[in-house]
C-alpha cells in the first residue's frame, strides 16, 4: 500500500506539472487577447497547484522514509526514531489537504500503528514534528495581486507576449503626488520670474 501511494502521488504531481504547462500557454494567449481577468484566475490556480505539487513531492519522500525504516516500525522496542516520527506526523497532518484515497489509506495505517494520541498530536502539530514546509504548504494564502502580476509578467516574457501590469493604486497615487509636486515647483518658478 505504501509503494502504491508513493507512485500515485508521483503521478498526481506529474499531472499537475503537465496541466501547468498547458495553462501557462493559455495564460500567454489570454494576455495577448487582453483577457487579464481570466489570465489572473488561471495564474492563481497554477500557483496553488505548484504549492500542492511541492507538498506531494514532500509526502512522497516521507512515504519513502517510512518504507526505508519499515523494519524499525515492526521490531523496535525503543519507539520510533525522530526521522520516522517526522515522516509519520507529516503524512497524518497533510493527508486531509490532498485528495488521494491512497494517501488516506497510508494515514489510516499510520494512525492505527501509532495510536490515537500520536494521531491527535500530529493532526494539530502539537509537538512540532511536522516540518514548516508542510505546514506552510497546507496553509498558504492566496497569492497577492503583486505576486500574480509578477507571475503573469514572467509568463508573458517566456512566451514573447508584450504585456505589463497596470499600475496598482499605491503606484498611481505616488505618480499623482509626484505630478502635483512637479506642478507646484513649476508654478513657484513662474512666480519667481
């Protein structure tokens, strides 16, 4: 079951990567056509999928750790090593954020093996065994307008589309304020002549 889950996570990650490539081409086309709103929506989805892809890669590695140390799980009387605790905690913590029946099965196996107290601790990350990269991936906020603009600008450059983001309000205000200062300066010069 562990090997199958690891393979499926890899396949899901490859699928997300493939969809991302197609979506980036779509974004370039949308920017070329002037449909910035839809391009932004697609960019937001790609960024979220990239975060999910990173999480899938991490979970795939954690399953690999469990597989490598499986005999330790079966026969150790000293309890699990910190490496196994981190791997198991990461899987138990993050599995609900990933739509994968195989990962849910691995999570159930680990909960059954380690018990309900360990599961509660891992689910809430009470003992801080879940790495920060996993916690960040499961609680990543939506990308800001600035990040979306940077992403869209990068896609446009990669696909040879001429596009620049419209200035944000703060930038427009600074520009307007600078204009007013320049206007006052010119008026003062005229008065001094």
